[in-house]
C-alpha cells in the first residue's frame, strides 16, 4: 500500500463535512486562531470526514518518534473502512486536539487509541444509520469499502451521508467495534508514514521551523545551579553584529540576535556577575545523602501478613541494597522551540510531549489567560519522560515577549546535559526469609524516592526568573512495581517519599518501574541462588494460578533461549571470559503488559568488561495494532535501557553538573548492541496495552542476573561499569 508523505501544511489544512470551517496555516505563514471542538467526549473532537474521501484524526497524544502516528491512522482506517493513505493526523495542537494528558507511560494506544476507536465506531454506526435511511434498508445489510457505503440501490461517500456542517455526536463506549475476523488493517504491520521523509531529509522537525521576522535566542545559564545574577554587562557584547537585546530577570539571563551565530557568540561572551553557590551533595556520598534526606511521607504500596516477623523468624535471612544512578535524558538533538506573540496571544511551537500542560504552564508563568496561549507540536529529538523541550519553550516565550518578534531558542549541548530535569536517584533495600526447605517465607522492600505525584516539572525560566510556577516536585508514579506479582506468604513494600532531591526531578523512560523491577527481580534471583533453585522455575512456582499470561511469557522466553534448568551461578567458572544467562519478569504496574526476558552475557573477569551478546524477550501487550511498530518499540526500549544499564550516569560537583558532553556522559554505540529476539503475543480480543516502557523495565535485572550466573558476582549498582564489577568481584 502506498503511503503518501504528509507535510505539516497538509496536516493542518482540515476541511470537509464534519467541521465548522477553520483554517490553520502552515508554520511559516499566517496563523489563524479559530478553534474547533476539543471536548474529549465528542466524536467531532477526534474526527473529520473530508470531501475527498479522506479523514483527519485529531489526537491529543503525540508521536515522539515511536510510530504511534501510524497506529492511530490504522485504528481510524479500520473502523471507518477508509484507505490508510487517506487518513491524516493532527496531534498535540492545543487549539485543535482534545486534552488527553501527556504522552507518557506507554499509554498512547492504550488510552488515546481506544478513545479514537470509540469515536470512529460511533461515527461508523451513525453513517450506516443515515445510509439505511437514505436507501431504505437495514443498516446491517450495508457495507463500507474504501470510504464508500455500498447498498443494493446505490452508494455514497461517508462525507456525503453526514451532510454539510458538523455532526454533533457523543462518544458511545457501547458502539460496536469490528470483530477480529473482520479486521484488515489493525493487527497487520504497516510501514511508518514518517520514515520516508526522515530518510530522505524532507521531514520538518522543530529545528527546521522558520517564522517571518524570526530572531534567535539563547539562555545564559548560571555557573552554579543556585546562583543569581547580580549584574549584567551588556557592553561586553556590543561589538557582536546583530545582537538585538539582553533580557535579565532575576537569575534568568538571555540574549536575542538576528542570527543564530550571533546569539551563540553573545551567550558565550556576555559578562555576568554571578553569586556563588555550592549546595549540591558530594557525589561520592550520594546514597548517604539520600538516606539522610527528611521523609515527607511513608507510603505502603502493598502489605500481606506480617512480613517483618516472617523474615526475622526464617531459617535464613537475606538482605541487599540496590541503587540506580541519576540519569540525564541526553536527547541526541538539543531542545528547541519557537515562540511568537501576535495581538496579545502567544503561539509556541514545541516538541513537548505535553503541549496541553505546557500551555497552562506558560500561561501561569506569563500571567496570561490560558485561552491566549496556543501550543503546537512539532517532532523533535525524543524525550521519553520530560527533557528540556518545555524549558526551551519558556525561554522562547520570555524572549519573544521582550523583543516583540518571533524568537527561536535552541539549547546547546551543555544546556541539554546541564539543565534538563533528571531521573532522580533511586535506592531500594530488600530483606527476605527462607525456611529450611528453601521456600520464601517473607519479603520486605523499602525504597527512597522523591515525593510527588502526576503533574508538571517546573519551567527553568520561571524558576530562575522568580515568575509564577507550580513549585512542586513531580516525579509521580515512581512507586510502581515495588509491590510484587508473586504469591509470597507475607510481603510489605514501603516507599519513603523524600522532601527534596538534589536536582530538578523528572520522569525518564519507565520511571520507577525499571528501578524497582531491577531491585526486586535481582533480589529474587539472590533468593533462588541461596535456595539452590533454578531462577525461572522459582518464578513460575510463585506466580498465582490466575496469572496464566505471566506464566506464558516466561515459558515462551524459556523456549526461545533453550533454557536449561539449573541453579545460578553456573559451576566450572574457568578462563578469562565467562558466559551466563539471566531471566526476569514484570507485570507492568501489576495491571497490564506481561514481559519476560533472558539476557546472555560475556564477562571478562580480568578487565571487568561486560557484553550482552543476546537479549530475548517475550511480550504480551494484549491486542496489537501494528506488529512491526510494537517490535520496533520493544527493540528500541531494550537498546536505550542497555545504554542506561552500562553507561549513563550524570556526574556533578557541589555547584553544577559536570557531565556536559558525550565524552563525559556516554551512551551505547552500534557495536555494543546485541542480537535482540522479540516474541510478540497477540491477543486480538483483548484491550491493547502499552508496549515500549514495559520492555525497558526488565533490562537491568536480566543483565544483572546473567552477570551473576556467569561470574558469581552480584551487581547492585547501575550503571554496571567495569570498575564496579572489579570492586564487586573482590568482595564476592
């Protein structure tokens, strides 16, 4: 099937029978502000049938490079029987799309896709009802092909049937969707519609956007995170041609120039008298700092029986502490945004994964009504949590307001690594008990993580400039997967929610779930080793009877890996290079998506070098919309998380981040990517669940368990560097 390349101009030109007329011009031209319905419970908020036989989908989630845009197209094409190539998508435009929350948590298909499917099914039923009236036949006798309703007496396009103007329909969750046997698009692999333009350099990213009269801005960041600007010497950059303005408010300092190079030079050369500040902890004592931080809340996430007593009374007690270092998002492209003020209204183009939230944050920061702010999504370098895209948008909005012209802000690499919000440090301590037969009697886990809930990460410009902001810590939902899917006789899991954390915290891919799964699955492996049991067999024995889907992915990955039952570590460890395998499992958030994985590793015990040679994954996310898309997501999450498992760790001194480039903050390279085998379990009658994040959750534990199997050395601190392995080996 041919999939035409769609540029932003065509995506934003939506017309046809279901819309009250509006026009949204291309990013480089005049921009109209006429809005369309965006209520999340209305069909017209999601869909517009067009006179050319096509359909425009309006979706609040955005494609961060994961391919969900193609998945949304498949869902609409399936339920409306419209050719996939005639479906267009508008995403993340606050004037045109419903607010479906940030694009995170692998919830795009699971939530937004299901809402879109409901809208399409509701519309399909209405189209068939009207066709039945027109042709005087029962709707059940009609069929739709290629966007045309076919009856014995004639045919009509979908747009012809609904008539001119907007069809006002409420979403009906009971509108029938196509049964699996009738589906021709959903459940089958479809090429991603964005790839051809990206391969041939035609795709328009946020970095490519130009506006008439656009200037270029750069933030000038303090040399220490808590420093403020006492004075700014504007004369220090007077000899740089094209400098338009220096903007100084509190600790926020920025420059605006006619060209990007002039802005870069001005930001580099501007002399600012900064106060000193040295409020960060000593990195070498980070975990002592975490344990000493005041606790704002103690949150018990699961409790059954008297776990402390069960552990204390066991024939054998085990304990361990696992930590996961601070990560930067380290997006390959630095954050970028363009802001424009026209007639007292702000339009901001951003790669934010939460444009509806960004709209509210910008309005708060600037003291403007929310309806005077519009945010439009343009794809950038992936963020997967919350990187600096929103902060670049705030920088651009402040600078554009100061100069009265559109301003483009693109961060430099040091801005990206030094000032993006961070994945906070994560510490888990575990205790377990075994009886004389090696059965688990009790399980205790305690995590030390920042307080917070679902919300927004404060904008750097607002914080530095002393402007209105939410002023709260929001790495929410990072408690998940500390509670266990296994049927332990007694269990208690507790999160100590800390009052502060050293850096502005944010979510990073699989936030909390990865760290908690890593600690829990490695500690379960420790208990299996202590009991002399095969680690995969132990997991199967502990899963409740009702967890048949969990058992299935474990059994499937065992077949993939040709798993031979035996305890870990393996015997006969001789030679310089040792090989091993490790297994792990997650039921994501204990409510969705089952993943089991086996990692195979080689470890050079003389140098400490560790290499994953093969990674096998069985994955059940319910109904699969696009198998190739899901497989790519699973592979991408595995590769990204291998990078975090082996390489990524932010470094800092008492004043600021020190890992400001790719030499000091290293990421995985192509030669280090292992063979990846993905086994997808499709369940076409089930609800679709998230795919990508659950695959990331199992990586560190699978690798850690494989290292132990190969060497008998337990790695309890991520990243798994050679130096850490050699230190651990000395104490093993």
